[in-house]
């Protein structure tokens, strides 16, 4: 631009210094360029002393209407919403002696305002004062339209993924969305809830979310794994004891029910509670309270009970393993949690979540995802999570797939990266080289350096794993 628009020496007066002298060929060239070339003088209103014929397309004005005494100053052709930002950017350019660049909305003569991108270079005198700016303005309304569309899409994606998450739970399938709705509903009441679901489906997550959105959220959430407490210790764990209650009881101990006062008591694997404890626990849950071991006072905690099981409690009642009165007390509001095989459309979301939670930069190839989608996941979300962690640590997964026949002899081992240790290692090495080649745009020197091997070794391994074609694309 500076070479095309002629100028006098910097020591001349400002008006003379900004004078534009163009050859016919230079003027024709600037008029032919897409966009609008200009020179604006730093005289307080940014008068225009040169502007190319591109102003007709961008602004709807002829050059003569915008230049000299007829012109109103460059800023007047900018939309009022951007005029102050334009002045600030011009002032910043004057102080810092930096190039001018800015996107803003112009005022078209006929009202069809549009976004433009303005990029200019300042010319200064011997004292560092900005004399004028030579620049080029181009139409970027198409880009702004695309950008606006992308923002809308990003907003839609955010709304979509926000609907797929409820606290620490993730899923878009109708079955898990019903669970999300159930959590919100049951959290508004204070009745007992029991969560039914296979092992690994996330029953404790549901219980925690019920507590989190309930009025008890500021109080304790106490999880109890009923199947992990020995029968002879269950009473002391649940109800606590007083000093001297038995040998070794040298101080009072608060039980789990008392610790949950005001909050939520989560009884996981509730079907494992022995009948002798069901009677005592039922009395406490009915509001009659309990007496700690070795104590004499009745403790009446204010608790909300959420239970969970992977067993059929109704069948256990028929078989005499669960007392019917205890069953009816905890089975007030049932919530059924679907297995992962019943909501396979959630698997990609879960995989992405587990990968994102890692501190490693890791991704899962599409061919691996297909195997994951085809698998039935008897261990549900817990098994999927563990397999993803194995993949991130070792670079492969071993998945046992059950055939339709339930005979264990028909079960086969499927490994995403091979069946032997040697195959695992080779596949990991091949994937690492392929990934590095792609990252460094098939530059062998940079790839070898990143992998910590010499170029000769890299070439040999590229040939070994058949990456020659891939690396040349």
C-alpha cells in the first residue's frame, strides 16, 4: 500500500505530507483489488485524502463523496455502535506505533450495513507523531455470518451436553433421562427410596444426587456398605456404643445412624442385612430411635434413608430372607437404574467423559469404539470405566465377550490390540509412530526426535508396520 500511494518527505507539513500521487497503473490496480484502499489523515476527524473505487461496493458512496471537504471524516462511515472502539483503536495505534487492525460494522449509504475488516499501517513524522494511515478494508460479513452460526451451534451443543449430565451422572438415553427426572421428583419429598440396579450401574451416584438436590444437602451423606460389615459388628457400627460396653470400648463411639443426623443414610447392598438387625433397624427407621450398645438413653436421629440393592427383595421376602415389614419400610419409592447394555447410546458419552477426566492426552480410535459398543458390559459402567483406565495406562483393553449361548466354553477373549503381549507391544508401537507422524505432518526428523529414536530406526519401523503410504499422504 505504501509503495502504491505516493507521499512526500516526512519533514513536510502534514497536509502536504498526506498528499496522494498515483500513477494511472497504480490507481487502476488499487481500484481492481477486492475491497477498499484508503488514506486517512490524523486531523481530528480522520479526513480521507484517498479512497479506491471499492468504496462503492462496500459503502455505496463514490470516492468524490468521501474525500476532501465533501467528506465527513472516516469515522462517520462507521456504525455508531463501533465508532468509539474505532477511535480508541486509532488512539492506541498513535501512542504505541502499532499497525491498525479491527473488525467493525460500516454504515452503508442505502442502509445495508455490513461487517468489514480494516487493516492499516501508520506513517509518522520525525517526532513520532502519527500523520496518516494507509489501509485496506475488506468485506467479512460472510465470515461473521459463519461465526454467528458456529456460536449458535456451540450454544446448542452446550445445551445438548448439559441435558446429558446430571451432577456426576452422564447419559442421553430415555432410560437414564427417566432416572434424572425421578431423582428430581423424589428429592422433593422425605420418604425412603430404594434404588434397584445391577452391580456397577452407579447406584451410589444416584443416592448422592438425591441428597445433593434435596433440602438435606447441607447435612451429612453417610454411605454404608451393608455387605462389607461382619454380622457381629453390624450393631456397633450402625448404632454405636458407650464407653465400657465391652472389652476394648475405652470411649464412646457414635454410630452411623447418629452420624447421619439431619442428612441422608445410604444403605448399599441392603439385602445383606441379617434378620436380627432388620428388626432393630426397622424400629429406628420408624422413629422410635435406638439405644447404643452399653447405653441407656434413646437416640432419635432425623435421617432420610436411601437404600440400594442388586437383588430381588420381593423374592427374598417370599423366601424368608427379608422381613416383610422391613421390606415395606424401605421400599416406599423404588427407582430402577438401567444396565449399560440397555442404554448403549450413552457409551460414547461415558467414554469421552472418562478420557477427559484423565490427565493424559488420550483418544480412542473409532475401531475400538465399535468393539466397545458391541460388548454387553456385564460389569456395567464400573467395568467400562476400569477398561478405559486400563487403555490409558497400557494402551489396550481385554474384553471378554459372551456369546448368545450361556455355556462358558463359548466365551472368547477379545483384545483391542492383539492376543499376545508381543502383539500388544507392536500395536502400541505402531499407533505411537502413526500418531507422531500425523502430529509432525510426516516430518521424519521431528518424529524421530519426539519418539526418542534415530531416523534410521524410524524408517525401519515405518516399513515394518506398513506406514509408508500413510506417511506420504
